[in-house]
C-alpha cells in the first residue's frame, strides 16, 4: 500500500509541474506555437486513444468481463466529461488565445481546470491501486495530454489580464488540486475497493471523449494535405507509444 501512495503522489507531482510549460509559450511566436501545438495535440489524441483501448478497456474487461456494467461505465465517462464542459464551461482547448480564437475568462478557466485536475488525481491513484503498470501508463497519457492543455490554460490567463508571474502561480495552484484527487481516492479506496473497478472504464470513456470530442476536432481545422498527413503520423505515433509500453 505504501508503494501505491508513493507512486501516486510522485506521478501527480510530475503532472502538476507540467503547468510550468506555459513558459515555453512565451519564447515562441504565436503562429509557430500554433503549428507545434497541432502536432502535440495529434500525439496526445493518439496517446489517449491508445491508453483507453490498449490498457484501460482490456483491464476493465479482465476484471468484470465484457459486461453491460462496463459498457454503461464507459458511456458514463463520456457523458460525465460532456456534462463538465456544459455545466461549468470547461473548454478543453489546446490552442493559444487570440482575436480569432477567443477563450472564456480566466477565473472560469481556473475553476474548470481545477476540477479537471482533481479528476486527473483520482484517475492516477485509481490506476495505481489496480496495478503499477496501469498507473504508469495512465500517468504517461495524462502527461502528454497536459502539455498542450497547460500551454492553452496559460495563454487564457494572460489573455484574461493576469501577469506572467500570476498566470504561472495560479495555473500551478490549479494543477496541485490533482494531489487532493489522489488523497481522496487513496483515503477511501481501501474501504470502497469496488469504486476503483468502476473508475477504470469511466476513465477510458473520459479519455475517448477528450480525444474524439476535444482534440481531433481541433485537428480538422487544418485542411492542408501535408499538415493533415503529419497530424495522422503524430496520432499513430501516440498510439504506438501506448502499444510499446504495454
């Protein structure tokens, strides 16, 4: 049990530190940053789909079989992430803000991102409680997804009027809420072990939703054959990464 706490807390701290990747955006021109992010988004989409279909879903099926319960939990994950976006206007956007690509106000972004990070913490700890390999895989998937996500969040706060230092501070503070998610699951997990079995297919549904509803639609905005081909390659590479670390 001690190793689960250690792995979970170290993993969520690494994920939280990704919030400082916003500094990367400051040294790159907006147009160049958009091009880089589109390929990062492609890769992240592949990683999330790979994590869902290669790791999470087989784990869920192994535990409870290809049951109606698992199917409903996957759908619950998809609906839960859809509801989050609708209810609190949490937009899982990965493109820096501009006149042509406006974002909601900073405070709304922080609230949504905080809840998102809390769920990330829950997901990471639940995966580690299932087995260490699944925990590491889930952490890798979240890290690759968080890189473009955190750059987008940082740009939202700058656009909303925050100074660079305040944007970094509040973005990191929001990221640290993931630790609370870890502590919540680890504290109740031993008492409600069945809950962990439900979180795995729910997580798979959430990963599928983020990739299919948030990331891939952003990629479809680019119509050029060369860029589209490179995006497809990046997406496939993301899937291959999940296949290699299986």
